[in-house]
């Protein structure tokens, strides 16, 4: 049985690299969600989303085996590999397309996400309150093909070295038990 989680935590090149390392993750797909419908029902393009006027966030659709990795584990990794306290920003990436959001597919996912956010805020896990949106998943649009496996195919690129590689190092140190063998 496979379940789906959809998260937005900044650049989808980063989130794809992070979640593709986890055991129990069957597939990861960068894309766009959370915005308005495009004319004629067309999928938004990277250029349109990057312009910041579509309301869509760069997101990641994660298909996972819940008997190997739980949705709660995915949430924990999500909150530990991006800054959930900044509005519309992750590092140098600024705009609504880089916001922190969880797009839930079930009431159970919504409740788990909201409970974890309350726990993080109550425990003062961060210096500021968590601003991650929790919204129902309406429609997920796959990103253009050249965004798939971006880190894997471009690991020597400056952005990958400066932004993604440190996230992966943090993931390996903090969540080694969840990493694929």
C-alpha cells in the first residue's frame, strides 16, 4: 500500500533531494500546488510560478510505504530540513512560491500536521512561531522534466553545493535511521 504526502518547503530541488534519500519513499515528484487555476485548465509553468503571481508553491509529491516510514516521520524530516518560521522565504529564495506548506490528502494528515505544529510552538523548538500553512490538497501539477532528479544530475552546480549539500549532510547526521541503506 502506498500513501501520498505533499509538502512545500522552499526550492523543490532541495526537498526532492532530501526526501528521495529516505527509506520507504517510493517516488518523489517536484511540482506546483496551492495556487489558482490557470487559463484553460493548463498546468502552470516554472516561469509562471517563479514570477510569484500564480499563488502556487514549489512542492514535492512524495509516495511512501507507511509500513516502512510513517507520515509522522516525513513531517519530522520536513520540519527539520527547512525553516518553517519564515513567511515566503527559504534562504535566498524569496516569494510566495517558496512558502512553507503542508497540503494534506486526508483528515488524519491534517490532524497530525496541526498537532506537530502545536507541539513545536509549545516546546519553543524555534525562536519564532511556525508559519507553515496546512491546507487541503486540491491539485498537484508535475513540474517540467528537467526539474526531476535535479541534485542527482547537477550535484556539482554552485546552488547544489551551497544549498542542497548542507541539507543532505544535516539529514544524514540527524536522521541516519531513516536513510536508505
